[in-house]
C-alpha cells in the first residue's frame, strides 16, 4: 500500500540503540508508513544494522557527515508522503504512536504540528536538570500553552513530532546554520501562525545520554538559544504592534546585561531592570514591589534559576499580569 506517513530517522554512530529504535517503528499498530533512514557518515556498525533489516518499508540513504539539519532536510526531500514524523536513533516509540498522531492530524485539519508527552529514559539522579525539563514540558499541553511557553524553552520534544510536509514548502525546513535547528523551526512556524498541539499521552521514550547533541554540539550553546528567543520575541512585538516604551527586564548581572544589549539591537527599548533585592536611585533598577507604580509595564523575565522562575511567574499572575501579553518568560 502507498504509505501515508514518512518517518525520518537520522543516524550517526548509533549501533547500540538503533535496532531497538527501528523495531519500535516496525511494530507500530499503524502500518501505512515508510521509514527513511539517513546515515550521516557513521563510522561504527550502524550501517550493518540498517542493512540487516528485511522490510520493504525501510528505505536507507548514506551520506557524508554533514550534520542533523542537512540529514533531516534530505530525508524530507526523499519522502513520498504528505505527513512527516520525526524519530531519533536512541529513542523508542510506543506501539500506538503513529496511529494516535496520524489520526489526530486527520481529525484536526487546522493543526500543523502534533507532538506528545514523552517519558524520560535516563538517570534522573545524574541528569536531574534534564529530567526536570522533561517533566516541565510534559505539563505544557494545548495550543495556547505551547504558544505562551515558546520563548522559555522548546515546549515540545523534537523526536516526538509529526507534521504536515506542506509547512516545509510554505515556511521552509530546518535551518542548516550554527543554531538549534529544531527550536528555530518551531519559533519560525509559530511566527507564521502554524498551530501546534500535543497528544496528552506519553508516546515516546526520550533517551538522555552523554552523547546527546544538545549536550555536546556548539549549535546548542546557551547563547544560540537566547539569540533565537530574542529575535522571535522582537518579531512578535512588531507583528502584534506591541509598544516597548515601558519595557522592563526582570533580572540583573552581567549575563542579563548581555541579553538586554541584544534586545536593544533588535529594536526593543528597555526602560530598566527589576530585582528582588536592589534599588538604584536613578531608577534603572527597581525592586519588584515597585512595579505597581508603573503604568502598563511590559515585563521580560530573564532569570534562569528554576525556583526563581516559578516565583516570578506566580507573583506576576497574582498581580493580574497575563503571560504572553503583559509578561514573557525567556528563561
């Protein structure tokens, strides 16, 4: 039968996890798929594992090592369907993943991208920060929540998504520059009003390893993420005609000043900063309790401390501020 879903699976030196990842696709309850494996210049036994798979729905391409973004774009180009599903070589799909996400897109034609909850597959003690990140994004459910949280972190797990290939034709595929390719794609598509949703079920075992690209590759440095957040926040302000003449940044310190300089380069005025301890006589830094004196302040929080972020968000909501309108969490 003609496939309706193309699963794009980039591979680079994944000999210890690849077979399990492929098997989790082969044993899906939904069967109208093709699996496009793009080996991105592996030097281990990944190729032998791929070649040992005897399934006509599994299509294999070998390229030189060019990076994940180019591998993904190549895989999408070679796909034969209108629906693209992402998968990584060290993750495992739940048996009903394809069926549930494909049906969701069929039943909701206004939705362009559907992801799912994910199960953390790693050492929670050794990698507590990443485990907490997984817990947090699993709480972001529904299109409005995804939109509100898009400037904080990526609100969806990259290998959990299924999307319409028409979006690539309309708004472009993965950016192949030196930046986090998935997060940039989500921000760009959301900027173009693509609707994102999430199936409220865990459909992917998301493996966390020491070799994960987000841990090892310079494309995923903190500076690259903030550059994207600030760029697309500035574009959002322009698109929504949001004035920045009374814009305040919550946070102080050298790193915060660096992000403020970037905000200004993108044309956003920053009136001053908000702190929990300090007040400057010149008004450039105010105590957070002094916000009440400001008329219609617009707030961007750049505080990275996890507990601090929660307290800031809770405080602003208690004061009647609306996230995504009156304040934005960029950390």
